[in-house]
């Protein structure tokens, strides 16, 4: 990629729609919180912890991810973690972000729901006041746990209904198809919540189909394996279902052997509303601009692709129409003058 294109993708306004806030916890901050809260981590140093980030699959990542989350104890911890991510996102010219959080990871440790949500929410408010960045929260159910536990989590979260806009489904895909959560997603739909789900990353294309048909999701998180099913690909393109793709994560978790093998160009060529996101940036080697640079360095993507990806990110968001249009206009103005 030439330097001009690199600078363009870094400077362009963008939204991030697939980012797990617990996955933004950098080792330095993790150790700081561990010391603050009197928690002993199973790693002697920041460097030793970083060396442990050699994942072979989703589960090997999740094992470290959940260990890292154990340092999150207080509202201040959740605020500091979220604030650190938002500062990085702001530096990457992210104008809007829709952040996933995993309350079950914390309530299972005895951390009250309010501590989790209030800490994160306060950081979002500060980002809007200081930088004009818009942000929203999406509560994710852990799919390796039961639907009954998801229902219990939803009930715990409802007193904070004004603090989150939707629900998602994350954690281990293998052996946990979307239809396992049909009833709780139906209830969330009744409550007027936006619906998204991880599907078609480690799981098969069929998981994308059932996420759409059974859970009635509005967006597919990952979804890169849809191209294995031509009929499904045509349907996703025709219905305008956005895919929140996470390139560096896909490589780190061995969905693709290397970034040169990534199918982002094929997704775009198939007419799919793909977007670029960072997933768990502290663990997977980069924030959103790092993902853009890796893609554009490795694939024959152009300035036109960059504008399309930037537009897709806002078009796929759950912003109100007026705000979405304002951001789309900002993208077009940027490219007209860049």
C-alpha cells in the first residue's frame, strides 16, 4: 500500500461495531488493576503475559481472556478500561462505536451488574462530552452457558435498560448454535432491543442462516464463512445484512493462515456490507486502524474500497437516521477533499 492510501484509511472517519470491551484490557493496565485490587495473576510480568498470546483457536484465547477479566472489580476498573479503549479509538478517528460487554463474566464472580454497566457508561458519557464521540453498549450472552442463565442475566440488566441498546451472542461457537438462544432473543426482540450474533467465524455458514431465521438478528458478527454457501451469500447481500469483520482476529484465531489469505475483497465483490473492526484489540494485535492498514497492505484494496468500508460502518450502525446521515456526509466530504 502506498503511503497516501495508508494515511487515508487512518484519517478517514469511521465507526467500530465489533469490539469486546474486556478484550481491550492491555497487559499494563491489567497488572495495574491486579495490584490495585490485590489479585495475583498467573504471569510474572507484562512480557510473559504478552508471550502467552499465542492462540491456536478461539478456546485457547478465551482461557486467557477470562483470566484477564478477573482483575476487573470496581466501577473505577470498568471506567479505566473503557476510557483507555475510547482514547485509542478517538486517535484512530472512530466517530461512533458500539461496544460489546460480557456481564456474565463478572456477575459470576460476584460483581454487581450496576458496577459493570455504570463504570462503562460513565466513560462513554465522558467521550461524548470531550470529543463528540457517540457510543452505545450491546450486552452479550455467553453461548457456552445455558439459555436459562442468559434469561437471568437479562433480568439483572433490565433495571439498566436505558444504558444498552441491544444484545449479542459471543464466546465459543462450536457446539453452541444460535437456536440454543431462540427464546431469550425473542424476549429481547419484544423489549425493543437490537439483535446481533457472532456466526460463521469458527462455526459453519449454517449458523449465519439460523441467526437470521431463528434469532432474527439485524447484523452478523464475523460472518466470513458465508462465502462457502453461494445461496446464503446472495441472500445476505440482497437483504443488506452487515458483517462486522475482524481481520487481525481472524488470522490470530487461525480462521485464515495469514492476512494475505483474508476474504475481505471477495466479501465486497459479492456485494456484502462488510465492515472492519478490532474484536479484542489487546489480544489480537491491533486496534481498528491496525486492522485497516493490515488489510490494505496485504490485499489489492483501493481508495474506493476505503470509502465504501467507511460508509458501511456508519450505515450498519444502530444510530438514529439523522446522526447516521450526518456521519455518512462527513465520510463523503472527507473523501471529496482528501
